[in-house]
């Protein structure tokens, strides 16, 4: 299942080189655990976002490996030190093979 | 439409209910569920034989939650995040969910600050364990018990 809505990403409107900013992300995803059964007793297969990655101009900033214990519509907030102007690329991967990529240009003052 | 009187009355009723629930939850704080075998294995795998220090890692969780489906969680270490002294990974482990490994976060020298916030599921009243891997092979651990009224559905 792909995301019904694009992820929401919040960063400060304007940042300075060297500044440490918080990047807040919220993906829309069911995070089906694989432990639930449907009405006829069949196990509903696991479908979670298992990997989240943040890179800045090809450099790894932050990554997460998620399990079924992360809540639906996973919220992940992390910090980054802005090395200069450039684009932050955020990637979410789920069990069905869906890849969601968002590119966030940083407006460096 | 909601008039002012109804609104105030409902507000007062809700406040009274919250107080009652607060009092009730203290009276019957549940014991944490026993640690699962999967938790013990996952904890050992994360520690890799290192004896962790029980200091310096902040694990922020509510003491009690009504609903285990959405539990805010934050992990933080006061670290300069330099090449010589930094946090490389933060782990969240559940002692009594069906799956012990909740999340692993990998930080970098571009992180600037070792703090991560997310939301987790808790199937029942239990301890949550956080582990921080630091440069130089040091490992920090923190534990917090969370009282769960209604477990996370289907986890």
C-alpha cells in the first residue's frame, strides 16, 4: 500500500549554515503489524515502513529501521547540522516495495 | 450549536473525570509484564557483550497512557556529536510487545544533536528499554515503565 497522502515535513523556513535544526516528518501509513487476523481468521500480512533515510547532497544524515512497534502514521523527528545550501532527501520504504521520496531544498540565509 | 453554558458544564465534567481517572490510575498501577525471551535476545544482540552504563541517556515516555496505540517517545544524549565523541545509534526495545525491536536510529556527524522523537505501540503495561551506542564502544541504557490501560490494537 502506497501512502494515501504525501508525507508531511516540517523544517524552519530559513536556516543558517552550521545551524542545528529539527526535521519533523509524518508519513501516512497503516503500519500493519502482521499479528492481526481478518474476519475469516486469516493473518493479515505485515506491511510496515521498515526503513527511513535522510541524506543531504548524497551524505547520510540519519536513518531508521522500524519494527511493528512503531505507531501507525509513523512520526519521526531528528536533528541535523546544516552544512550549507542544498537539498535534503527523505526516503520511506515499506514491505510492499513502495518507495516514497521527498526532496526538501534548504533555504540557507 | 454549543452554547456557553453547555460548553462550560461539559468542560467541568471532563475536568472532574480526568481527576477521577488520575486518582484511579495511581491506586491500581499495574505491575510490568515479564520480559519476553525475544526481548532478552534482542537486548543481548544490541549490547554485544558490553556492560552498559545506566546514565546519560534520557528516555522520555509518559508514566501512564490510556491507549497503547500512540505513545510519544523521545531519546536523547547530551553529546557534542563530534568525530571523537558522538552517538552512533539509538535503539528502542519493548520488553513485552509481540516484537521486541521497536526501532533503531542511526545518527551521523551531520546530526548535530543526539535526540530522536517518535510514537510507539505498547501492547500492555511494561518496561521500555532504550540503548545508545557511543563512539569508543561505550553503551548507555535507560528503562521506563509505562502503565497501559488499553493495549495497542493487534500488535
